[in-house]
């Protein structure tokens, strides 16, 4: 069998399975609760793999792993380790149990609803809706770009065609099946990702360019030394570790994975499973990316986004393994796209269209409209993906804005009753403002003859980290100031923290 036939056959089997999952769950998504949180009865394995597959997509494997390996050599592996320790283990320990309990007790189905119920602020709810919908779009688009670069190199197909195919697969799973379908799909895709990454590591390490683990580590250590990395580079590496790890704490589609966990026992088990999964997937992805300088002396013609695809193409991998790796990347991308699409679209529909425009609309109609919005979100993502913005930039802008705006007020609200509306608004708007300059410089004034514009546009991770930290300080500082001065916005909300009444 030819290379193309084997690869396409493998992909066809995967697509067929995803379609079946979407169709089988189509009848079970009649209400918004079905569409957004399912039955809130997810076990540890499903929840952990759903979290992991939403976390890691082709953006990580293709965009970040390649670019980080090229810039920092073997040090790039630290990003994957950070993702496992801070982005998975610590995130589950700090957020999962409290999020599950609070959202279940108060019947919360989205992050804007969380802020509304905690701070009694419709303005904060609507602000959150706008930020979530607008800034999940570039993240979604970055996933498309990550996958298409691989397909164009390994299969030689037009990038627009591969974007359309992945959009259709993700759209069918989400629109037909909603949250329940994505959980089941994520479980299957998580297994595919685990096997695919393991096989990819072994195959790439054994390639002629690397020559085995011990030889490869010595060679890449030598190449890393030649980079002469200084303080500036290690600051950049640290910013990347922190943004891609702690940044997940403020992403609504990631936090949403905690809403449907069955009980605290499943949270404990899910914490372990999620950490192991992240260590293999992220650690393995960045480990492969760290060897990029053993394959190339200069960047490929189309830039850093094509490092990993060309590495896979040149590594002499068996055709069936190439097919598996492509399915791995498609699986990672579809699961991430599904999580992003459901979060952005359900938030816009529930918390704006229904709440603001059609308050009497029943749950079934709201779910139907959400499916339409999901389709539109996929279309908008496709359009943005056809821009010339690199994968890494689009993702860092999205993560910076979302995490800068939401991480601090959300996390603090889970633990501290003293945070008030004034402090939350300060943290939210302050984080947004600090994370915004790279986005503004890149999208609105890219050709401006102003000093520093080009440099700021490339510092997305740095601004994201600053936004998360300063937002935290603003939440605490302004909350205490508002309370000391008896501002109206300093009022507490003890009912938000009231324990659920025991069932007799």
C-alpha cells in the first residue's frame, strides 16, 4: 500500500468513529444543561483525559514545541514539565474540588454565571461573555493552523482543504452531541494521543538525525551550548513556562472540565491521571521539539510553524506510524476545538442572547440556538486561521487576555470571602489592559513607525505573566481598599459560600 493510502485510511477510520460518537449522542442534548455539563456525572478517567486533550492540541505539538526547541534547545523540555506540574497537578489540586462543589451547588454552567452569582454584577457577566467569545477565536484559529501545517507537509494537500475537514469533524461532534459527546470523544482521543506520542518519541529518537537517546542528548546538549543563552532568553523561557502552565487556570474551557466531575473521590483520582497524561503528552512533545536543531541548520522556508512537520517528514517514519501521528494531531486538535467551541458558543447564547435578548426562551430552544452559534464560531475561526499570524502569537494573545482577565478573580473567589466587586473589577480590567499591548501592536499597528512596536508584539508570554500577577495584586489591594472606605461595591456575598443543606 502507498504512503498516502495508508495515512488516509487511518484518518478515515478516526473520522468515522468521531461521526458515530456525535450521532449516538445527538438525542441526549435537548437542554442547555445537557449541552454544557451533561449529567455532572463524569468519572476520573473521562474528566482527566478530557482536561488533557483540551489542554494539548496541534498548537503545542507543532507551534510551541518546535519554536521552543529551536529557541532554547534541550531547555525547552522544561515547558512540558511545567505544564504537567503547574498546569495539571497544581491546577487540579487548587481548582477542581472547589469548582465542582460551587458550580454544582449554585447550578452554574459557565464562567460568566460564576462571576454574576459571586459579585451580583450583570456588567461583569456581560464583559466576561464578550472577552471569552472574542478571544477564544484566535486560540481556535491557532489550532487550525497547527494542524494544517502538518497536513500540508506530510500529505501535500492544500491548507484550506485540511482546515475545512477539521472544521467539519469538530463541528459534527460538538453540534450533534454537545458536552456528552465531547467527553466520550476526548476519552478515545486521549488514548490515541498517549499511544501516538509514545510511538513518536521512540521513532524520532531512533531516526538517523538523532541516532538514539544517548547520542541525541549529547548532540543536542552541544547545539544548546552553541546558542549561548543568556538572561534574556531564560526570562523568555520562564515566561513561556508560566503562561502555558498557570494560564490554563483562567481559561474558561479548561475550568469547565471540573464542572461535571461526579464527586471528590473522582477528583483525587483525576488529579493523578491528568498529571501522568500531561507529563507524557507535553513532556514528550517538547522533548521531540528540543531536537529540532539536529534536523535543521536554518529555519524551514515557512518558519517555525513548519519545524515539527518537516522533522516528521525527514525522520523516515513508517507509513502506519505517520498515519497514527496524524491521527494523534487531529485528535488533539478536535478535542481542543470542541472544548473551545462549546465554551464560547454556550456562553454567548446562555449569558447574552437568552439572558439579555430573549429571557423567556426555553432550554430546548436555547440549546438549538447554541448549536447554530457553534457553527458560526467554527466559520469565524476558519477565517482568522487564514491570516498570516504565527501559531504561537495567536495562542499567546488569547491565553494572555483570558488568563490576565479571569485567573485572579476566579481563583480568589473560590477561597477568599473578602474579595468584592470592586476588587474583582480591578483585577479583571487591569489584567486585560496589561495583556493587551502585544495584541494591539500585532493586529492594529503592525506597520507603525514607532519604536518598540515590533518587540512588544513578540512579547505575548511576558505580558501574559505580568497580567496574571498584577491582576492578583489588584484583586487583593482594591478589595481591601473598598472595604476600608465602605464603598458600595465592597459588599460581601455570604450566600455564595453557604454549605449545601443536607438531604434528608
